[in-house]
């Protein structure tokens, strides 16, 4: 019997495991499948490789639920330095970050101030940044945050999750401010009172939301990125776009580093927009557990490798 999605998502939040698992050598090795390394430099090397294949990237410096505003300031400075490096290297690399990495748990206003700093610097450098979406307890706050920050700056996108029942309404409420949206299925453990429990239902909702977003993209020119590795969904999105007269180069997919890499290159080759999200940093444990939970067979693969050695 394999390890279930729920067990892995529970493990992602367990402090005892959080303090032990990242120290294990074989886990440190296994995590490399999903990230090029812990430093900016390693991430930049990977981005340059993608760039050669015609694939721009998005960077996330791993971290979430920080405990002090000092850490929030440090993380902000990290992103400011990163933006300058990207600009100096003349690379097409956007940024995406979690609001709890810059203090949303501690102060809405302070995190807004810090995010604005990053967004402003990105704007000066002609770059865009996204807001990751976290578990459902943050969705209201994150949308309020997005609306507030969009009052002054336009270079910001928001990620939303198809597994939540509420997302179509959220999208409809956001349309007036011309959002940039990255649509994903959703990576957290959520109750069936607020999220579709079956993957087939999530997929159906993903397509329902995609159709709405593609129409909005055609009518209002909003930027929409489909953040999924699900090739069947990608096909349906392509077909739907074609049906309503959207050109290939208006369809953007976003995928994670290390997952379905050949298909990423193929999308670029076929004339679609594709952007790869590269995560890096030392604080990879909860993020890595969520990646394992997306495909619990990943764990079996790791265990088999250990016992084979
Ligand atoms: C660019 C991007 C940004 C994201 N940002 C967020 C965010 O801000 N908030 C959030 O909640 N979630 C985020 N996610 C994660 C997302 O919610 C899903 O958990 C994740 O993408 C897996 O769903 P899927 O759409 O790929 O479909 P699935 O049905 O889960 O997977 C489809 C197929 O892709 C492959 N696959 C998927 N995941 C993996 C994996 N980890 N390892 C190996 N193979 C895999 C498998 O072959 C699987 O059969 C993001 C995902 C992407 C691609």
C-alpha cells in the first residue's frame, strides 16, 4: 500500500518531521529532482538553460509562514537583489511569492508595504510578479491584498485554485480590475465543505474556469496562465482557445521545474507560451512534501532507490 496524498500533506505541516526530514541525506538528494539548488546562482544557471530552449521562467525563493517581521524584511531584500540580478543578466524571469513569506500572518499592512516595494522595483525593471495562493484560510486575505495592490500597480498576477467551490465567483468579482491570473488545481489539504473532493470534479471545474478565462482573455485582453502538467487539460484548453479564435501565442502554460520537461519543450516548439517555475532555497521541506503529495508514486520511487543501494 502506498503513502496517501493526505498523509503527505499532513507531514508537510508537522513540526517534528519538519525538523528531521530535511537533514536526511537521501531526501536532500531526492529534492534535486524538483529544484536546481538552494542558491540564486544555481537557479540562474537553470534559467539560462531554459532560456536557450526558448522557455522563460518564474522564480520562487522558498519560504512560508515566517515568524518575525525581520525575516519578512530579509525576504523582501532577497527579492529586490534577485530583480536586479535578473535585469543585469537580461533574462526573462518573473517572480512569484507567498504572502506569508513576507509577513501576512503577522501584519497585513506591513506585508502590503513590503510587497509594494518588490512590485515597484519590478515595474521599474519592466518585470512582472505573481502572488502564490496558499491554503483556503488565506484566500480572502490574499484577494483583498491583490485588489489593494492593483489600485497602484499593474504588473501583478494572482494564482487561484480550481479545487475551491468559490473560485468562479472570485474570478467574476476580480474581472473589473483586469487581473492577471494563473489557474492551478490546488496543492493543499482542504475539507469537502469548501473544495471538490474528487480529482474528476476538480478537472471539470478547471475546464469550466478555463473557458471563462479564455473568453475574458479574448474580450478584455487579460493575461491568463494555465498552471498544470495535466496533458489532457492542456489539450482541452488548446481546443477551447482555437474554438473561440484565440491564437496559439495568446495561450500561456506554466509548469514546474523537473516535471514533464519534454512536454514543456514541445509546447514552446509548437508555438504556445510556456514558462517554467523554478523554486530554490533552503526552506524546501513543506513545498517538497506538497510535490510528493501531487504524485504519491514519487515516494515509492525514492524508497525503491534507497533499498536498491
Ligand atoms: C506554475 C505552477 C504554479 C503553482 N502555484 C501554486 C500555488 O500558488 N498554489 C497552489 O495551491 N498550487 C500551486 N501549484 C500546484 C498545483 O496546485 C497542483 O498541485 C500541481 O500543479 C499538480 O496538479 P496538475 O495540474 O499538474 O495535475 P495533476 O492531475 O495533479 O497531475 C497531472 C499529471 O502531471 C504529473 N505530475 C503532477 N504533479 C507531479 C509531481 N509533483 N511529480 C511528478 N509528476 C507530477 C503526473 O504525471 C500527473 O499524472 C502550482 C503549479 C504550477 C504548475
